[in-house]
């Protein structure tokens, strides 16, 4: 199971904060000459609290993953070398247009993504499928000045970013 960099970043920040708070609390208890048993109980409470927070962060990341067909389409177009070669870099990618089915099951979406750059402008026609909560590009065609260029599907970016 993979999670986006936003979920991973959130999990690491939560761990760092909780460790920092634990360090301060343990230092205060140590300064009050608390027993080792008391410090062990405090450590256990923080460990269980971290497990609960980590579970919450991971569940939120898992539920959000795969919902963003527009984000996957935008990342695919923005990072495709053939698109950058045709319109020039840096390329500006517009908001994808088209209907994206709701729900969490298997689905298909046909999107049109406008793209422009210093050299030219056009759009990318995408056929995407949601398989196991992730959006994958099945076919992509770049249209610039009436010329159609089929893009390689092997460069898909399926995880949604975000946080």
C-alpha cells in the first residue's frame, strides 16, 4: 500500500511533534524527581497516543488516495517530455475538463487538459481508469495546431498529492 508524499510528511511531522512534547514532559518529570515507573507510564501513554495519531493519518491518506483524477491528469501532462517538447518549457497546464465518476469502484474518465507554453498551445485528450483506488492513464493524445501525437502511457502518475 502506497501513500502520497503529503501523508508521509504529515506522519513524520506528527512523530516529530509528539517526540518533542514527550521530551519536554519527561524532562519536567525528571526535574521533579519522578520515579522510573512514572516515566515509563508517561512513555507508554505517548506511545499509544502516537499509534492512534498515526492510524488516523494513514486512514485519512488511504481514503483520499485515488479520488483525484484531475490531479493525476494534471501531473501526467505537466511531467510528460513530449508535451514539454511540443509547447515549450515551462508549460502551463489548465484545469482538466470532463466528467469524473464518483464512488470508489472501478471507473473510466475522459478528460481534456489544456496546455500552453512559450512555443505553442494545445490540449491533451486523456482516457483514464480508476483501478484499485488509483487513476491510471490508458491513452493520451497531444493535439497541437491540429497535429495529433500519441503519448506513451508508461509515464503515468497515479497517486494523489496533497496535503
